[in-house]
C-alpha cells in the first residue's frame, strides 16, 4: 500500500479513532512491514497527540463573568413575541426562499380566488338575465291585452 | 459538560435567570476554554464568552430540542470566536503578538498548576498559534474538547471531509514546525 495514503490515515482517522475496521487492518499490516511509516506514527503521536493529552480546562472567573452577562441581559431585556407588529416584522426576517415561496403561493391563491369569484358572479348574472327575460315573455303570453304588434308597419297591417 | 434537563432549558427560554444560571454553571467552562484556545487572549475570551451566553439566553426559544445543546453551544462559541479573530485582524493597532498574549495569559487560572503543566500549556499555546483560525478551531474541538468528526462538522457547519482535511493540514504544519515550537 502507498505510504502517502497511510500517512494521511495516520494524521486523521487513525489518531482520532475514526478509522473503519477494514482500513485499520490494512494500516496495521502495512506498519508491520514499513519502518518509515512506523517511525512516522511514533513521531505523530509524540508531536501532535501527547502535548494535548494533559491540557486542563481554563476556567473563567465565574462570578465576575456571570455578573457581566446578567448586566448585559438586564441592560437590553429580551423582547418576548407579545406584540403583533413584532411578529409581522419577524415574518419578514424569515429566510428569503421561504418568504418568496409563501408570497408566490399567496399570490397564486389570490388570483385563483378572484378568477373563480368573477366566473361565479358572471354565471349568476347571466342566470338572472335569462330568468327575467323568461318571466317577461311568460307575462306577455299570459296577458290577453295586445297593445302592440311590433313596428309601426306591423301595427298598421295587423 | 454535565447534562442539562429539558425543563431547565424551557424555564430559561421563558426568562428564568435561575434556570439560566444552571446552564451557565454547566457550560461556562468549555465555552470560555474554547474561546481562549482559539483567541489566545484572556480579555477577548471573556468578551466572547459574555456575548455567547447573552446570545444563548436570547436564542433559547429557537433551540430545537432534537439537536444536541452542547453542539449548538460549541457552534455559537466557535462562530463568535472566529468573528472576533476577524475583527482583531482588521484592528491593526490592536494586534496582539505571541509575546503579548503570553504576558496577558500569565494570570490564567489553570486547575492545579505545576511546573510541568505550565510548560505543557505554553507548548500547546505555541502550537495553536502556528495554525490559522479555522485549523485551530478544528484542533481545539478534536484534541482538547474531544469531539468526534461528526460533532465538529455540525459545530462548524462544514462537511466531514473538510474536518478531515483541516485536521490533516493542521497536523502537517505542527509536524513541520515541531522544532520551532518545542
């Protein structure tokens, strides 16, 4: 196996215990036969692993830092979402793709509703016109009184 | 970090300072430690830790309970620290050399300090100083905080292979510069 690949594995997954079983086996059998890679592993352990092993956690001055945090929080108190205006502003701060998508959906819905409403109104209006015309026609035929036969010429002859 | 109960998080997100203090007590150590390791400056680390906790307090109601609180806090801390590094780079006059940083860090409180430990601490500080901020963040999270590659990828919002390549590059630099830092 190529020593460059082995060095890469050593510097990353092997030192960090993230190497899978197959690669681990391949690496270990390579190390048995390659002195250069074995030396590289020892050097890597000494130089880049051991110095970090005994590092201790630095602690802040707990109370001092807490007082600073508390003062800053109290200085600018958190605004809870109780105001409607804030909620509206927050909705505008939403990620752009979500905002754009929701705006498009709202526009499409509005256009659809308006088109449907207009079509329904037109249909109702036409029905009313037809009903009025029919009523007038029926009233005309039901009436015995003939006041006119149509145009002046028709009235003259009939 | 010790476990923080969901109840505590909920109470803190509703504004309870007592609950938030519990979170602070459990997390302040690693937040400050990560910031200090990345920034190598006590005052900057304190400022970043302060901003991180104020940010956490204000964002707790947006925290998604399905994810790890610890990883979420690491993410906020690393981002704040890297932003601070960038700000510091812009402020040329405020540039802190390694010697200045060492001088400033003289007063650091290290648990149970001893001569050998202080020597090791100085070596680690010098080693981290050789790396760029992104590589330093990876090394701190892996070698000091003990996060897995996956946790580092989530905390830094990068691909797991980017974590690998940053660690590899950082360790190559440390190997190359071993005589300078030792």
